[in-house]
């Protein structure tokens, strides 16, 4: 039998928050209302990531956002082929 390898990613409560954001259509709402933006990440995804970050790092400064997103599977939460900048 071949050895199988698994990649485990912890979503914790962030998966629930991202799911509610998706169910409410907030990403599309912000992209339509504000504009999709011109960068690699749309306005809606940026706002959704700020919401998830705010609920995950409530006692730490926003300057630590890169550290937060290094530990969170952003591709699963936001449905894009996104990777955190390290």
C-alpha cells in the first residue's frame, strides 16, 4: 500500500464567518457598490478579509495582519487562488 500524505488546514471559526459572508453575498455587494478595484484582490475580498482578520486578531494590532493570514488557508476562505504575502 502506498503512503498517503494529507495537508491539514485549520479553519476554526473563520470558515463559518467566511461562509456567512459568502451566503450574504457581501463580496459581490462591495464589488458592485464600491467597484471591484484594480489590484490583484477585489474590493469585496479585501473587505471580507478585514472582517475575518478582525474576528481573529481582536487583541492584536492590524499591523500583524500578514502573520494572521500566514496561518489561515485564504484559498479556502475566499474561494480564489490567493496566497498570503510573506
